[in-house]
C-alpha cells in the first residue's frame, strides 16, 4: 500500500512538472536551475552518477578549459554569465528527444580571438575563427609563471627568458591565484599584457599562440592597444580564459579546437594539455 501511494504521488508530481514544461520557453533542467527529481525516477541509481574530471589518463591529460556555468564571469557583468541553456524540446513534455538551445557571447569562458575581433576591415574581409591555423593551435607549448606583482610588460617578457623557437606559450598569472575565472563578477584588475609587452613579444620571439588565464590577454588599461599589436599581423592566435590550476610549469603538448563559426570573430574553445 505504501508503494502504491508513493507511485501515485510521483505520478502526480510528474504530471504537474510536465505541464510546467509544456511551453516553448521551458526551464532548462541543470545542476544550476533544476531540482532533485531522482526520488521519482526508478532508473536513477548509483551507476548513473556522472563523473566530471579535470585530469585524465592517470595524470597525463589536463583539461585546461573552464566548464560553462551560469556563475562564470562574463565581460562587463557583475552578475556572471547567467542562464545560457534552454530545453524547448524535452522528453518530459512529450518530445521524442531532448534538444537544448544555447545563447552566449562568443568571447565567454575559455575562448579564442580571431583578427576580426579588433580590426573591422579584417572582420569584413572574413578573417573569422574558421580561418585560424590549427597547426598553431596544436603542438608543443610552454607553460610559464609570470611574476605576480605586475602586468606583462616588456620588462617582464625579458625576465621570462623564453627561448627562440618556442611557438606556443601559456602565461599563468595572479589571475589563477585569485581564482578570477571562478568569480561571477567581472574584475578589471586582472593581469594581462600591456602594449609594450605585446610589442616585445611580437618583435623578439617566435610565439604564435598566446594563452592566458582570464577573459582577455590584454590588461584592462591597454585593452585595445595590446589586442591591435597582437592581431594586426594575423599570425598570432589569442586563447583566453584558460584553466591553469595545479599544473607544473614546463613543456606540454597543447590541443585547442575552436568551433567552425563562419563569420564569428571569437569562439568557445576546448583546450587540453598532454604531458
């Protein structure tokens, strides 16, 4: 009798839940917006608990992309990214399959910049993320720690002593120590490149991939000038918002793959490091 009452209660709850989701603006069920429905789901067992990893293959592969969530920082926002996933077609409201919709700025989370980001004539000419060189985005990379007390200036670049021939460098800064990518409020005090640091890198190194641990490689005070220096030659690719926690400095193989968004000057990107 208790089992029958439980089943009837669950059936009633699911009916109400289904009616609530019936509109095309159905709320997206996620770990951030949904509730606990496991009590009324007989198929939910310990075997169905998803495992979310940061490191794979016994410590050989590091995921250096941030997980997209409503509370991650978004450029200029005090409230974070907010809801970016919706479930207009849900099996719970009678659809044959679950089909989500996503809407977010292309320069959110771990992402890549194309030349059209700050050069309008490049944008009009079609220098979008689909034109970026995958050879630059994949290969040997150097992870370096930047002095924690300043932005990346020409003086800082000189002090890092990055050898000629190194083509990909990931710069870990105070941003990682401050865990800025885990705070929803956009913070203009993040560490980035000053114009003279960007100029020194372009003129004195062979670096073609520049990666950094916040939403912009350029310090807020030199936001556009530094971007212009990096992207004017269309040879350097900027990867921003990297997750570089708890990884030893040194040489790795990096793999970064942006979406093929025709006409877009930026794209979310999945990056991994391999020992």
